[in-house]
C-alpha cells in the first residue's frame, strides 16, 4: 500500500542533475523492478577504506521507512517551508540524498499549478525520477489564490490537458491517480487515454466531484462501449466517481464489466444503473461500496445485487445514504429483505433515508455486536428503539452512530429518557446529530458531566467523547478505514492515508 504521506510538493528544493550518481541500481518494487539512484559506496580508490558514517550504511528499505516519517501530514501554515526536513536530508550527504529521492517522488502532491510545472520539468529532464512516482495526488489542488486571476492562470499554461498527458507519459509505474473537480476543465480525451490505456500498473483512480463539460465529453468518448481501443479489462482495484453526476450511463456500462480486480467502488450521486451494477465481474472482491444518492437505481434491484452477486459477499463498508425528501431507495420490504442477510464481514453501514421504523428494530439489534459505524438518519425510530441499541444483552461494538433527522431524538430525550445513550458506558465515541440538537446538548451541563463535547465541520455536527485528543476520533489503527482517523466518512477512499483537501469536504462536510 506504500507510505501514507499526504502532503508533498516540490517548491522547497530544486533537483540538481550533477549531484545524481551516474550509476543506478534496480530496486524491487511491487509490480516490477524500477530504476532508482544507487547509494554511493566506499571510495575504492583507497585500499578498502569506507569513510561513510554508520547511518549511511543502512539498507535502502530502512531509509524508506525512516524518511516516510519526515513527510508532513498537514499542509504548512502561512509561509512555512514545505518539506523542510526532507530538504535537510537531501543536503546531508550523497548517500542520504540518493536514498531520500524515492521517498520524495513516490507520492507527489500538487497543491497548485506552479508546483506541477516544477515537478514536470524535473521528471522530463531526468526520466529516472518519473519512474519513482507511485501516486499523483491533486486532492489539495486549487487554481484560486496566489494573487492571480482565472485569466492569468489560463495564460500561464502550467497545468493543462497537454501537461497532464505529458506527466502521465513520464510516470509509467504510477499506481494511484487522485484527481478532483478543480481538474475537470483540464481533463480531455488524451489525458484519459494515457491514464486508462497506457498506465499498466494503475490500481486506483479518483475523480471526486468532476462534472465539467470537457471532462464529461472526454469520458464519454474514451470509455464508450463502441470504442475499439477499450481493452478487455483494466487493472484498476479502487475506483471513485463520487459526485460525477454528469457522466452518462454508457460510461458505467462500458467501464464496470472491465474491472475484474475491483475492491473499492464509490458511485455516489452518479447515473449508474442496475444493469451496470450486475455487469461487475464475479471475480471482483468488493469490500468498500457506496451507492449513495444514485437516482437511477431501484431498491429491490439493489437488494438483489447485494444478496446475490458474488463480488459483494465480503463487504466491510456499505453506504446507502439517501435524502429521503428527494428519493428513498429502500422501502420497508427492501429493509426486511436486506438486514437479515448482510455479510458477516460488514463493519460500517449507512442506511440514512431508508424506510426504517420501530418494526425493524428487531432486525437492527443483532447487527450492533459486529458493526462499528451505523447511520440511521431520517428514519422513524422511537427513542426507546435508539436506547435499546446499547442495552447490555446486545453487546454493542458501535463507535459511531448517526441519528440526524430522527424526530424522536432531542437534547431532552438524549439525557432524560430511560437508559439514555449519552450515559451508556459502551464504546460509542461519536454521535452525529442535527446542528440544532448538537447545539442544544452542548448548552446542557449534563452533557459536559457525561464527557461529551461539540464538534462540527461544514454541514455536519457531532457529539464526541472528551477523552478524544484534538479532532482525532479513532484511537487505534483499522485497516478498513484506509489510514483515516475520523469516523463517519461518506466517501470511499482510494488511497491509504488521512483524508484531506477536497476529499475531506466531500466525505465529512456534506
């Protein structure tokens, strides 16, 4: 999976070609050997004299592990230098310089276009550096700011369809391509052809929020059932088209049957159809699935897909979030068919907007002993049903519970009903409620006495147990969360690491 670094740019140092050792040695990396700078050895002109310091004699793999901790996990504030620690390592010695290059180039974060221009200049001038790149991350990218107008950015031509294509041509060992809505106007058919047809080791693709007309036209042209260049299958394992609402159904008809290795799939708010879902190859092993707000899907067909399709038998994360005021996917009958037959592997379930009432609580309670996340927003549960979730006999393992929009849930019922959930000594760490309810609870002294505090981000609000440090809500590593330290993310992650940039907004603020 690689090191989960999220913040990286190339503005803090300039690559000097004369300092790169002339000889390179192949290093075994998952997916095939690639060239990386060799570590300078002892000076053999002298008789077996090795003048290197002890730290310079470590294996390359140890350097990779050490230097990964020097990559900042948060964007620098103000004018603070980015990658200051890594820049210092580069200047320490020839040995550490060569060892540090792979750490710097494997995860390339592009926050704005001048950084991409500098990165592109380096990998085109020195192709060996391009072979080190494993991830191109545009999740932090913005064309706004830096004292420039939109017209000035267009005239500068730092990041265009042409330069994006050129970057892909020089990063043949790329595994993850993380794009987003701000990149949409710059993605044309040549970019997509280079990405899908000429990047053989590609594992993860994310186009979160992209809906620009140029992006739509390019995707429709390249990923079309009648395109003779379409291969029989793609190597992609993790795919997110989260909020790509303008893509036509033909895209999903052409793409989904060609993903035999799929493990993560986010189709939230897209025009995917029931037929396209059923066309996913049986060889796929989907563990993370989001079908939130897909208006073309029918509840009974989705239930049939979830219960019968071999690709979803080992689901860990399932998001069926729907806005009940616009479209309700799951009827009461669909809920009765689905809940008793959910996979035993499931740990995160979002049923917000489903037709759930007190009649279904008997189907929900057996699930709480294995789920860690459960969303029951905008349902018709009574407060007695909610409190029953944490009754001792059900041995709840829930860490996160979403009760947004449940009419029976108020600050008073959360505190003064029989066996209220805020007073339960269980594992619950985060309770998501409407902003009105969170604010109301925060005003009560009883809330503070019980160890809860108020948090909010964008349109969402939570009550979080006070023993959590800062904004971190996950106290231990969980593989299914892909490195995230937050509960309640509504976007499927395609890369390992903390969710940041526009991905955090779509996953936790909407």
